[in-house]
């Protein structure tokens, strides 16, 4: 049976336009293959400490999606499982979004350069810092000796600081807002006490983004409909967990 090449074109175009997705897929594949070679199994999974490092991508509000580029999400947390398949976790969180200066229209007076010389004039630059914390409730289960799944919902509050060249001129625009974030984690045990995770979440934050948040005084061509959606972000990344009260085996030392 001959495979028609035309059916591969959409997949090929997707991979060409999303090289970062392909790299993440290959990393996950390598992790899965390396872990399946191990016979490790985590016995006591009541307590663990997890460090998440992820990439946030703006969604929902069109202006938020175009004006800010997500750079990093860092989220350490302590997790406790009081029941067989249910857990609770809590911890602080930091996020940073960088202003996409090429997407924001130029505004006179924002740049420190001479406005008369348009070749030197820059658009708004800077970023948004987010610092807060949350509590996570969820369901967890080991579906094999080394493979587990977790479904959770994070609920928290965070302070947003918009620090750009525009806010320095027109005034600070800080926002304190609550957020809710459903999360899926694929857990892959490395040995008796350590596991790696691939995480994906979707963050809903309770404030509306507009150009004035970053110091822009123009609409940028966006309509009220474009700005109607609340601030949202897709969160994709990795994490590492250490499970307490599990003795690790050292395969590099010979037994006496």
C-alpha cells in the first residue's frame, strides 16, 4: 500500500513552524526510554518536594498574547498525599513575561533617544514580574511501576508588576489578582526516590489586560472584542520530585 505524500504535508508544516515543540517531544522521548531501562519503583509517596520550571505562553486576550512573551515560570512546592489517590500541595510561584517591543506601536516621548531621528527611536521595552503562591488539590495514581499520572487544580493569588519604559513615564500599573490553573502531570520514576515530570497547565487570571498596563496610550488596532477575554496562559514544562523516606540504591558502588 502506497502512502500518499499529501497526507504528510500538514504534519510536516506543523513541525517546521513549531521547532520548539519538536525539541520538547524528543526530550520527553529520551526521558521515557531511559527510565524504562530502570527497575526502580517509588515505594513511599506520601511526601515529596517538587521543583517546576516551565514556559508560559499568553492566550485568550489578543493584546496580551501579542504584547507579552512568556519567559519562565518557577514553582517549588511541597506535596502530601493523605489518601491513596488524593494529594494537596502548596508553594510560591514566580513568572516573567517580556514585552514584545516589535508588536507595540511606537509612542513619542517613551524612548530616551531623539524623536527627530526615527532610526534611533525604540518601542516600549521591559516586562511583567509575577510573584505569588497557591494551593493545589488533585488526584494521583501510579499506572505502572515507574509511570504515574496527576490531575490537579491550583488556586492562588499573585502580584503583577509591570516594569517597562512606558510605565516609567506614565506611572506604574500593578495588579493583585487571583488565578486558577488546571494541571496535568506525567510522572516518570528515575529511581526509588526521584521522579521526573512533564507538566501542562492552563492558567486563568482574574484581570483584563490592556495596553495601558505596559504604558501604551494607543489601542494598537485592537477592538473591545479582542480585549474581552480575561488574561490566560498555557503552561508547558518539566519538573523533578524527591520523595521522602525512600532509600535510594547506588548502582555505581559494588556490594562488599
